C-alpha cells in the first residue's frame, strides 16, 4: 500500500503524523488478515511501534503487511513501513509492528482461520518468532493459561479449517495471494 504524504497528514515540521502512520498500518494489516482468512477481521492487539525516521511531506509512504502465523481465530501480521524519496529513490525502513487480528463470522463472533503453512526457512523463522510473541502477548493480557494445552498443529488450533501457505512475499501494492501483498 503506497500513498503520497500530503500536508494534511503532517505536523508543523512537515513530517507525517504518527497517528496517520498507525492508521495505514492497521488498514494494511487488516487487508493481509482478511486475505488469509477471507473474513472480516478486527484488530485485537498491537505490539509496540517505534518510529525510526520521520517521513516528509512529498515523500511516499509504503506499508507492507504479511501474516506470520495463525492461532485458532487470530492471526499475527507483521507490518513494515518504508519511506521513499521520490526524487532520489532513497528508501528507508521507518517502522515495524506486530498486529493481532481476529476473524469474525456473520454474527460478529470469532471464527476459525486457516493455519499458516511455513515452508521456507524464512517462513519457519517468522512463524517460530510469531509463536514466541504470542506467548508473551497472551501472558500480558492474562490469557496464557489457555495456551498451556497447545495442540501440535499450532497455537489454540483445531483442524476445522484447511491450512494455507502464507503470502509468497510481503504485502504492499498489487494483488496478493493468501494474506500478503507485494510491494
Ligand atoms: C478481539 C475480540 C473479538 C476477541 O473477543 P473474545 O471474546 O476475547 O474472543 P475469544 O476469547 O474467542 O478470543 C478470540 C481470539 O482473540 C485472541 N485475543 C483476544 N484478546 C487478545 C489480545 N488482547 N491480544 C491478542 N490476542 C487476543 C485470543 O487469543 C483468540 O485467539 P485464538 O483463537 O487464535 O486463540 C474482542 O475483544 C473485540 O471485539 N475487541 C474489539 C475489536 C475492535 O473493535 N478493534 C478495533 C479497535 S476498537
């Protein structure tokens, strides 16, 4: 997802507002989650976000999202933000955050999502890290007890929805397959 940073999105210094960046991250993450689950997804949690560099008015902001792992009804989505100087082409990584989205059914209740099939070493690394973050996240909100009896297929998972490969690449612009967009 790429947008031109306009003056209305900026603070008096001409840098994009953090809230605008978070909004775009939420949208890109929700798209990746919806593409993985083919459900309406709501944001359940966002891990911390650090803004590493300002993005200036007149630069492009690119938001890239990818499903890293799925629980029973929730998915972790990694969202990365980049700035691009449109004159020089310089591209900088400016933020990363891990979002948790929950898929809802027609009645607005959490509903099972496909497991993530991690095949490449990179996908397996991302998935293992996602599972460690999930443990920490659920401990923080007092839900870890439910995780202790984790079945072999993955966190909180039952085999009621077919598993799915994650996106073959990160989510940016253009068409996506299985929870990701390409830049
Ligand atoms: C997210 C929400 C649907 C979860 O409802 P719930 O009654 O706790 O549902 P469940 O207990 O069945 O949990 C559903 C999943 O959410 C996960 N979850 C719930 N709260 C969470 C949190 N704070 N952080 C991470 N995961 C969370 C659970 O671990 C579970 O995942 P799993 O099925 O993969 O194991 C509900 O809290 C909600 O609607 N929140 C508001 C969402 C919203 O409107 N967001 C936009 C901003 S306000």
